[in-house]
């Protein structure tokens, strides 16, 4: 028994199954629990255990696990109602077995010994509460559609048209097994099944901690299970049912069968709330969620507000991550999702601006989605790195400005680090014209986009494959070698996998390595093809380097419009830079930059002049210096023992009227303690030098601000 079950007030004891289920009581599966999931294999193992223990010597029992339950809050003196926290699968399966045994005895009119099973006693001891009405008349109440099937089985009525399949099939399995078994032996085995009976006291024991302890011993639960239980478990059954119905059940429906996507949603939801420098691992999101919302179950208003927010955000996330549909937005989401799933956090943020803030119109939303697709597609074509995309897309989401979502997205793209830069037209076009597109994972995406984008008559390319017009066969057929000329091997090597030689067809095997004319004339050949990509090759008399080059150039030019370049507002970019610098500066402490008293006095005088002359300046504490930006860097002040080193962001030859205090950093291997690059270094030793230094600083500021 787990050590967490020891001590007061929690009560834990070994109890035979009949003692747990007998009496005027009911076990209710809370709404936060999973559906019944035991398979035929689980049931056959339980059956095997029952048959073995039935004939074992002595009075020993057979341990089959634990049941953990807590008062539901609506019991009375004559009737106890319990929320079953752990043990649903075992209790449900045994209930199915007892119902099957009851029916078998009734149908076969079996009569055993005086102590053998009797149908009406099985009904009263294991299945029903004969003195209760309605739902309370059943000893076990499952959740949702599971309950309809179980109650039909117990009542002996037809199961629903869409039953719980596992319940129905396992019940029928036990009915079949009983045909070849002795009911008295089965009953004896059931009576010797033993469980650890763990009773919790509401308001004292923490059922979630017990649940997690059970989970750690091997019960595999998803992040959705754990978070659902954490949110709902401490509530009364009435509150659990309402919040599950109104919120959590709807969230589950959005991600049903997609546990990984749900975990990613929680990861991204938490990231948007706290904007961490590093994303949580998807398999650790439950712990992160619990840290973020520790005691929320004890604050009903805060809990409902959280569930309201979670449901809205989940709908946004699922619309991209698992959604589908014929409308333009759904198609745009689908096309983007085929490239990567990491934009989900960004899409969630954009949908918030569209639906809640109402600052992003539908056309602007579609433009934003296409821009993200263009970014991913262009980078895939040029071979840009994709590792680390998760965090980079999270940062893009953080930078969205609710007042100007589309403009701020474009500015954020423009401010991506060099390793993740948005590819320019020239680089993208060159990769399309000269690169091996066939072996890029986005090859079909490119061809499909060139075929269908912005066309009102869409070609269904789902079943199409990529076709090489000039065939791949290294032993080029004679007709092709003659057409390509003496240098056919070089042409093949250079052009085989380039855009100019690739197309889409539903008849790839038909075309094979046939000569060009035959590929054009055969049934379903190029001349009959409705694929727009094939228009260059339909009537081409030859297919040589010249034709492939011309077609590649035409398609590449179209690609530049299908996946457009980034066009960001310069003013918005600079404003974003400034705000991010301000935020970074605010998080740092100037007092941590160590200075001597002599350096401190000079620094204070210099600082006063800088702030007076450049009121918008951003002051940034570095590890061993202080830097100044507006928003570009123009000055770094480096404390020295007897003064200050001023590293100025200007070329030495741009300084007018310089004297011996103005030094060219080109003469230095490096500047001690510097964090930035600058062309001029001034060693400020006294206040008399301040005027000259400020003239150079002002010149640098003028140049970076664009006024010079």
C-alpha cells in the first residue's frame, strides 16, 4: 500500500469486494474522470484470477487494486453517496460481471447449493438499491453516455443505439464465459476478491494529492486528465457537473483524440500569460499549470473566470490545430498547418485580436496567416534552420500589439534574429531557380500553391504525385538523350530536381520514362491534362535546358506573389525596438555597475548632460558598463579606476575637429569591458573634457537618428 495512504484522518484497509459494494450506497464516477476503457484482455485476466482464487485452499483473498472515494456531499442517514476517485475500471467491470451472472442464472434457471448465488440477491447486493428511486437506485453511476449503457444492462433493457462499446462488449464477453463455467465457482471467486479501501474526508484530505500519488505508480493519465482533475476534484459534485458541462467538457470535445495537441495548447496558453524566456516541455505542462493556478479551486469566481478564458482560447487554438472546413479561413489554416504546427500560439493571439479586441479584420487575419505561411515556406525552400521555431513563434505572439495587430506582426517578423530572418525575394527566387526542390519536404506544397492559389477553379491535388517531366532514370532513354544533346548527363544532373522540371499528375506511373511526345499524346497525357502547371509542356516540341529554365523562371516569378515578401512599416519597427529596449532596461539595475567614487562623479555629470540633450534616450545597465540607445546604440560608458571610457558608435573619420583625446578603436585589439562595437574611444578623466566628448556623442546620436 502506498505510504501516502497512512495516517489520519484518511482511512485505508483491506476489504473484500462484496463488503464495499453492499448496503444502501452508491458510487458515482465524477465528471472529471475518464470514460470506461477496460478491454477484453483486461476482462479475461480478471476472469482468470477469479477462477483461480475460487478453488485456492484456505480463506485467503486475491488483491486486485484499490478504490479511493470521498463523500459526495449529499448523503443522508439511510443512504451514502461516494465520489469514486480511483477504481472505476475495476468496479465497473465487476458490476458487468455480476449483471451477466444474474442474467445467466435467470435465463438457465440454475439452482445451486444453499450458499450459492441467487439472481435477486445479486440484484440487491451488487447492482441495485431497492429502496431508492431514479438514479439513486443504481449502486454505480458512470459518467456521460457510459451511464446510459450500464443502466440499460442492469435494467435488462436494450442498450442505446450508440452504446459505450467497451461496456457492451465486455458484458457480452462475460455472458459467453459463463456458458462454460460453474456459477457457484464464479461467485465464490468474486467473494474472495480483495481491494484496498481508501476513504477520504472532505475538507481535510486532498483528493488531488492522492490521485497524483496513484498516477505515479503506473496509471497512465494524460495532461488533460490531470488538469481536469486538479481543477474540479476539490469541488462538490454539483459544482463539478456544472463546470464540466459548461466549460471543461467543451474543451475536451475540441481536442478529443489529440492529447498531444491539448498539451501543446496548455503550454502555449501558459506562455501567453507569463511570456517566459523558455517554453515548457509539453510532457511537463501539468506541473506548470499547477504552479500557475495553485489554489484556484478554492476561489469559485477566479476558477470560473479561468475556465471561461481557457474555453475561448481553446476554441481559437483548435480552429488552427485540428480544425477543418471549406471556408477560406479554414483552408488557410490547413495550408499553414501542413508546413508546421508551431504557429498555433501566434494564431491564437491573432484570433484574440480579431474576435475579442476586434482590431483585426477578417481580410487582415487572412493576410497575417498567408504572411506566416510565406515565412515558413520561403525558409524551407532556402534551407533555413527550423530548430527553435517554437520559442521564436512564441516571441512573435508576445510582440503583437492589440491596437495594430497586423502591422506589429510585420514589424516583429522584421526584427527576427539573423538565424530566423524572413527571406528576401532574391534569396527565395534563387533557391527556386537553382536548388533541388524535389527533395525538400515542401515540394508538393510549392507545386500545389502554384497550381491553385487565388484560382476560383481549384484542382484537387490530394491524390496527385510529383512528376519529373525529364525522367529520373539514370539510364536516360535514347529519345531523351538525343533530345538533350551531347551534354545530356550534365543537363540531367543540373536540372532534374529543379522547379522547372517538376509538375503534378494523377498518372505518374502512366508517364514513366516515356519520350516527351508520348507523354503528351497518351491517354491522360500532358495534352489532356487540366493541371495548369502543365501548360508549358503540353505542346512543347522539345524539353531541354532552355524550356526548363523558362518554365522555372515563370513559376518562380509566380511564387513571389503566392508567397509574398515581408513589407513592414519602418516606424513601427523602430517603435517596437524602443519598447523592447525600455522593457529590458527596466529589468536591470544601474546600481549593480561597479564604479569608483571618481568615476561615479564623472558619470553623474555626463548622465545629466545626456538626458538633457536627448530626452528620449534609453539607458541600459550592462554587466560592467552603461549603454545608451535611441533606439539604436550610440554610446557605451565603461567605468575605469580614474575616469570613464566612452565607446561611441561612430566611425573615427566621421568626427569633426578631433583632438588627441579622440582615439580610433581600429588601433585596439579590443576595448576592455565593452559590450558593443564602436569606432571611437574617448578616455574621460575630468569635467573639462566633457564639452568635447558631448560634441562627439551628439554627432553619433545625429547619425543614428537619421538627421545627419
